[in-house]
C-alpha cells in the first residue's frame, strides 16, 4: 500500500504543477516568430548539416565550451589570413576593442581552468566585463550565458537576469541560452531558483507580447525542464521548495552566489542537443 507520506507528496506535486501551468501561460512552442539571432543561427546550421555532412557532437564538456567561445570570436573579431608558418592553418583574430579581446581571454581561461583559482579568476573577469551587456552584441552575451552554464557557474543565471532586466527589452534571449541555464539549475537541484527564473522569463514574455503580439512565448522545453526537476526531486525523495516559499530569502539577496565547483561534470549533458557552433 502507498503510505500517507507518499500520497501527500504526490498530491503536493500535482498541485504545484497545476499552479505553475496557470502562471506560466505564455509558455509555447517556439516557432518562426520571435526567434532571436542565436536560435536562427542554430536553425540555419541544422539545415546546412542536413544538406551537407552530419552535425558534429562535442566529445566532452570542455570542447563544447570552446566551440561556444569560437562563436564569440567570430562575432567580435576580424579573421586574419592564416599564416603559412602556423601549423594546422588555424586563423588568427584581430579585435577592434580591447574589452572584446579581454572577454574572449577570460572565457578561454574558464574553459582551460585546471584549478579552482583559475575558475574564480575567470569568473570574476567575466562578471566585470559583462556588467553592462549592452556594450556587446546580444548574441555575444547569449553565448557567454551558454558557456558559463555548461561550465557549471551560477554566474550564468546572473547574466541571464541582466538581459531580462535590461532597458527596452523587445525579445526574449535565445532559448538556447536560457534552456542551458535552466538545465544547469536542474542539475544542481535548485528548483526554487529554476522556478524563479522561469517565472521571470514568462513575465518578460507577457510584457513583450503586449507590445508585439507576434512574439512567441517561452520555449516549451524550458517548462519541461522545470517539470523534470520536480520529478527528479520526487523520485529521489528529496524535499523541495517553491520560489514562493523562499520569498523572504530572495528579497534579502537578489543575486546568487557566483561559484559552485561541486556541480561541474565531465562529458556532455542532456542539453547538448541545443549546442550551437557559431
């Protein structure tokens, strides 16, 4: 027989899911409208791979991060002619702004980190350089969010919220970026933070749709990620709190701790199907 505790847990789960479905009414399948630059790029690359060669998958987490950083390089820098003396014929890049080169260097420091000190140093640099996302093209910030979330840094959540709270937000960030953040929060079991982030995405989406009804809502994969996190906790018998239960905590601290080194995992994640290469 099912114990009373188990029945109560299942009832709580059903009630919470119903409340979330009602509050996240803007969650829809992201179609043609409202797709941001990264999503369009991902779609174009997918179509090209179907017509040409099969799309490559990253062999490990570190390589997937480097592919994202290479996409940032192509946006921020001008590619120089490959040097004949350069083994492998790898291109060199020149930057018009020092801040662009500094950001790429900091991201590579994060990707190549072999110690906690390297990760901390890279994280501090990235946070300072991206304190004002409007200084960079939106696709650069989206890729930085993707890279830091795959690297296992809570800084990715902070960067996503900077985009959502920016001035004159006319479109949601790329679903590739925010789904990666939500997957990271699911992986570390922070359902309250995941719910809070998803609620903010839905709120911003509703405001955008008031001005531009043609804009799509939050990608359905984001909502599925949230449901998956709830089921993960229920299956493991772990207690979990809604973001509403931690309202006082969120009022006291609007930002998260930016470092959690215990959650970085080797190998590709379930969200790697959303990986893009710029």
